[in-house]
């Protein structure tokens, strides 16, 4: 009898590593082929250039321009070929050093936190009201005095005559006060660019940088949430799902026919809103 491990103990372990799992690009390519779509079809649906689609399917993410853009392209392509993007992005992060922690945004101009400017007493309205009260009182006094002193005794026992009563002056209408504006965006400083991003129709990943390229925000914006960014000269945006976003620049809403799932790169300055 031999002493030691049995032959069964010496059998190699079954390979349960992730080596058998297809790469991110390979998984996207297989799903595209299974869906019966060509690279051109995917490019048209997502607005991602054909060269970038080919590169991603070959696991070459350099043409994306960085990890942030690569994640956005992976998410967009996965939706186009009916894949869950979350596992693919997690696999990408594991293979490329992990997702960087988002940099806390500097103190920004948050439109939703700005309180409407406190209005002082409306002295004009108060003066008009006081004048109306005085005129009314004088008119009432004249009418009452005319009624009491209008009847006089006529010699010879004639009927007393009544003097016509004074007609009270009409009250001046009080001018209605203009309603205060509730738009906090309208109070944005003119010497800066202010951009508000609101996830109105669904959640969307967004990235924002200032004019120096410093990352202001990189993360998922859930439906109903909004973020406001401000810089002295320029704000650069990347919208992972532009079709779900309402965008306001310097107090004006940007009207654009963005499609659901479309990735948009935008730049805005202090001038009139215009896409960079």
C-alpha cells in the first residue's frame, strides 16, 4: 500500500477561470452577428463611426479616446445588439485597471438651490393704496356733509330745497404687481457658462469637464435627477444616452432631435448656446 495522495487527488482541477469567456469586443461582435446586423447597421443606429465599431470588436479601444468614451461606446453598442452592457463594462474595467473614482465637483452654480431674490416692500403699490383710501374718505365726507346741509328753510313756508350732493370721485385702479420669475437659470452670471443636464426621459451616463480638461462629473444620472455645471469659459459634455436628456445652456433649453441611446459630445461657451 502506498502512502500519500490517491490518484484521484492528483487529477488536474477543472479550468473554471474566465479565460473561456469571450472578450468584450468578441461578445459584441457575436451578438451583432446573431442579431443579423452589419457593422454599417450598428453604426447608423448608434452614430458610432464604422472604424470605431471595427476597432472595438477587435478589442482595440485606443480610437475611443479614453476609458470614459470607451465605456460609453460599449454601453451604446451593447444596447444596439440587445446585450446587457453592465457585465461588459465590468469586464472592461477589470481588464483595464478598474474604473477611476469620480472626482468631486468643485463648488458649482446649482440652479435648483438658488433661492429667488428677495423682493423689498412695494412702496409704489402702498402709496397708490393710501391715495385711494384718502380719496374715498374725502368723497364720503363730502357726500355726507351735502346730505346734512343741503336742506334749507325757505321764507314763506315753502318746501326746503335740496342741494345736489357731491359726487364721490372714482377710485383709481391699483396696478397689478408683476409676478416674480421662478426661473433660477435666468439668474445665471453673464460672465460664465452654465449648463444644466436633466434626465427627463430615463437614466443616462454623463461626463463633464471644465476648460482645463478637469473632470467635473463622471457617473450615472437617474431619471428625474439633474446636474448643473459652471465654468469661466467652457464646459465639455459627453452624454451616454442623449435621447433621455433635457439640456439647458445659459438659461435656454437646447432643442435637438437626439435619438435614444445616442452618444453625444458637446461643448458650450458663454455666448449663445451652440454645440461644439
